[in-house]
């Protein structure tokens, strides 16, 4: 890991380029965000092969953008920085890339399934999956924590909740992996494939995921269950809407939860005093989960497109502009978080409500937030019960991406 003392407090504005994934390859450039929050909170960032985008970095401004969904649209240009053609945007529109009213209609179909009370009922299943995964991984002693633990759990939980049989789980997990990955050269090839431009992530794996989703829907036609798939499949969606929303559900909680768990363990290894504190006080698991979420901020930003000319922090933004909101920066805003650079598993609950890892609130607030919280808490409860010591055996390998704050590999030694 980079020695934090080498990092400057701020940098000249002209050195900042948030479009460059290399800037995120070694670590999150927090000094850039600090500079932007202080000096240019609504900053225009040119792009080498695009129109450029506005970067919003202060906590309150990010909230404002997400609150005003009619000015800052998710539907006009999608939610990713990449500029898609209108037919691509249209073909890929899951609820995350829609504005009201259609967004609300689709979300309403399944939102009760993700409410705190409903999610609480999955706790035993999540714990069961976690125990199985740890039973396989921990006896190995030395292993890649991402491969063996943090990538396994979210997809296993997803498969469990959807009632996917054990023998098909490996397949859906691998499909999920192929769909994601983005700018990292290790996974990039799908993105250059023109033939699949109308598919989510421009990836042929999306077609297989569609097929898989249709197969489960077909099963429900004969054997209706009181579950998410039945609600989504028979809720009046078009085939395309069902397909893309199935892919959204299969992918949204995958890498995000994985990276939170990985960063969580890494943080506990880097801050042994916090690990000790957690071991001594199990009441802290919930607040530790919130701090891991803030610390990890697995999704750096999302994008909106302005539907009219507007103004934010005194800066004029024209109609049709790309506007990005940087949750990473909001989560380190010193006007909201005291000493934001400290990993403190006991941050006061009133402040926890405030992290924006799941978005800052508003129409698109993460549907899976309670499920993700449950997973992270249960993983660390079970892990700390079983393991006495953790040690890095090599450097963590980061994902090269300005979208995901990801770790690809975390080589560890774990002693029972
Ligand atoms: C640590 C894990 C996770 C993180 C960091 C995360 C983050 C996010 C963020 C930042 C958004 C957009 C918020 C906005 O625009 O205001 C979002 C939306 C969403 N997330 Fe998550 N997420 C996580 C886990 C999950 C899980 C487990 C699921 C469940 C399947 C899920 C399903 C969704 C869905 C369906 C949306 C779109 C909601 C909408 O457009 O109304 N997420 N998530």
C-alpha cells in the first residue's frame, strides 16, 4: 500500500483528470477530491475522446443533484460515463437508467422484498452461505481472499435468494464475473466487441444471463412462488424490461459487496487497533459495517444528464451536459465526517446514516442496501469467530477503474 505520508494535501487543479483510470490504479486519489471540494466543487473535466463532464464532489451538492431527478436525468444519457448511442441507451434501460414514472413502476414491483424486515428473514440463509464458504476457504491457511471468500458470498447469496439450485450456481457466478470488470485490461475484451453493443455492458455474457433469467421465469410460470422472480416476471414488464432488470439484480450486488468485504478485511489488517476493538466489543459489528462501507466506497461515481440549463454552487451547467457525482468524495467531505481519513469502526450512528456509498438518497437509492449491510456484517461476525490472525502475504492487486474501487486479489494467511 502507498505510504500515506507521501500524499500531498492538495494538487494544482490542472493536474486533475478524473477520466483517467490509471489515476485510480494504485489508490484513490483523495488529494484530487480534497482539492476539488475546496477550490472547484463543480468542476469541468475534459475527456480525451468525449464531450467532457462536470464533477460534483461536495456532500451536499451530490445530494442536491440526486434529489432533482427531473433536472439531472438518469434516462437521457444513462448512468455511466461512457457515451452510448440512443439505441444502446434504449435497449439497456433497466430501472437504474430510467426516470419516473417508469422507474417507480418497476421499482415498486420488487421493493418490498428489499425492505429491512424482509431482508432480516434472509439472515439465516446468508449466515449459512457464509459458513459454507468459510469452511472451504479457511482450512487452506494461505489463499486469495477475493477468490475464495469475498467474490463467492454475494453471488451465492443472490443464488440462494432466487432459489437457484446448487449445481447451477457456479455457472451464474462465472457469468456475473464476465459481465463486469470494465476498464481493467484483464477483463476488457468484451467492451471492444461491436456485435454486442446493444447488450448490458456490451457483453455477450449478457445474452446468456438473459437466457438464464428467462429459464427461471419459465419455471415460475408452472410453479409460482412468493418471490422476487415471480413478481418481476409477472408484473407486466416487456420481455426486454424483464431481461435487463434481471441482469441488473444479478450484477448490482456482486462486485460492490465483494469489494466492500475485501476492503473491510484489508482495513482491519492495516488498522490492528480497530480489529482488536471489534473483537472486544461485538456490539460494534453494525457500526463497523457502516465504516467499512464508507471506507470502501466501491462505486466511485454515477452519471446524470441535464435536461435544461441549471446552476450549482454558482456554476452554470448547460442543458445536455454530463454530470458525475463522486460518492468517494462525499464520503470524505470534512464538513460531514470528522477526520474522514481515519478508519474508525465506532463512528457515531448519526454520522453513519450519512455515508453515501449506496447513493445519497433519492429515487435511485440502492435497492439492495439492507441486504449488502447484512452480508458484510455476517461475514465479519463469522470470520472473526473462526480466525485469530490475518496477515497479507503479498500486495493487494487493484482493479484499474475510475468506476469501481475494486481489489482483484488479496493474498492472505489466516490462522484459526
Ligand atoms: C456494498 C454493496 C453495494 C453498493 C456499494 C451499491 C451501490 C449502489 C449505488 C451507488 C446505487 C445508485 C444510487 C443512486 O443513484 O442514488 C445503487 C443502485 C442499485 N442497487 Fe446497489 N449497491 C450494493 C449492493 C446491492 C445489492 C446487494 C443489490 C441487490 C440485488 C443492489 C441492487 C441495486 C439496484 C436494483 C439499484 C438501482 C435502484 C434504482 O435505480 O432505483 N445493490 N447501488
